[in-house]
């Protein structure tokens, strides 16, 4: 087997930058993975680190995912996710907690393509997650697996590679990214959710089966997140009862305690709302859903609650 560099001590640093009380560290791993950590320059108290592992969408760079206030002539991708600004909002809601975001990018700009190129991903991905945890080895680390678009392929790559989802995975969020969901993942998700009432699952989707681009359908009836998310909810409905909350163009299905949520956006005008689900406070909601700060000072799919730098 080829050498897989995933020990933190073996990371090759690309840069470390202090930004407004945060540190932005960037590293490269073999094979073909770039990690960028957005972390507080100094951890608060003695509480756990909330490590959000954000697998990038297909075709996007870390800089685009982080986002910034665009200037005329700059690439439009800088203005469609704003994960860094949304992270700042989250940190202000829980000032006593230590939120760290690990952006995961690969050289192919596609996690499905990267997995195809590296058939031993079932070894690489869990070790990568463990290595990120070990960066904060002096603290308890609670891991949140998160991803947009093709980033969901990384999450499923992790779930499929472990015998059971570990206790330290406290939250899983699919931001319009569960294209790869099949029934083979159901048992692991159910067992993980049943082991601890503090585990949270949040799934976002819009009716992409109705979406048109230049008059042509974007996905088939069963190929998009609308179908896959409904299928996942159907499978989980055997174990949990979901209550529908219908508001504007959104239908929210919540379990009794709210720790499992499916957020579905209707699509009567046959538009494409893939990135808006992130941009319009979607990343914020993926972290705060089911907590006492859910929709406090923000609204999912409402106006931006954050201000890009």
C-alpha cells in the first residue's frame, strides 16, 4: 500500500494567517487533499472543541467556499457560500464554545472523482478524520460531518468505511448533498442516532427533480437530493415520527425532539436552488438546528444573517 500521510506531525504547512482573532492554517496531505483550518487563535475554557469537517462541493476552491465581500470583476463563486462569515455568526451565538471549521478540498475538486481515483479511500478517510481530531488531542473533540453538493460523497465515504459511526461524531449535515444515499447506510445512521439523544442529523434538499436548465432537466426523478432525502426520511420514519411544519416555500419535518430535521424547498418555478440553500443561512442552521439557538437572530432560507468581510 502506498504511503498515506495523515499524522498531524507530518502535515506540510502551506500557510498560517491570523485573521480577526482566528487562525487560518492550511496543510496538504497525501494523496491530493488540502485541509484548511479556521480556528480561534486561543481556545476558550476547558470545554470540547466543536470540529466541523466541511467537505467542499464539486468544482469549488476553499477560498470560494470561505467567501468574501466581492468587488466588481471578481469570480461570482466568492459570493455563494460564505462559510467563514456564517462561522463568525455561529461563534457569536455561542461565545463560550470553540468552533473549528476544517475545509476539505481535493486536487480533483470532486469527492466522487477522488474516491474513484483512490479505491483505498475506506482506509484514508477515517484516518483523515482521526488525524484532524488529534490536532486537538488535549481536548475532548466533538465532530460534525458536513458537506455541500459532492461533499456528501465524503460523508458517505466515511460512514461506509467504519463498522459503526463513532461516539465522537455528534452531528451530521447534508447540505443538498445526499445524492449517494441508499438503504445500506440506514442501519448505521439509526444505531448512531439511538445511542445518544444528543446526536443530530439535518438534511437539506430542494425539488431538483423539477429543476430546468436551458429547458432541460437537471436530474432524473431518482437522481437528485429531493428523491434521496425523502427516501432517507421514509427509512427513518420506521423509528421516529416526523411532524411537518409548512411555511412559505419550505416544508420542515422534525422528529419529536427536533434533533432530526429534513428541510425541503418546493420548486414551483422549476428553478435551481442548489447554492441558495447554503448561502441563505443554511450552514448556520446545519450547526444550530436542534439547539436552543435554532433560528435565533436568523431564519433558514431568509435574508443573510451574516456580513461578509
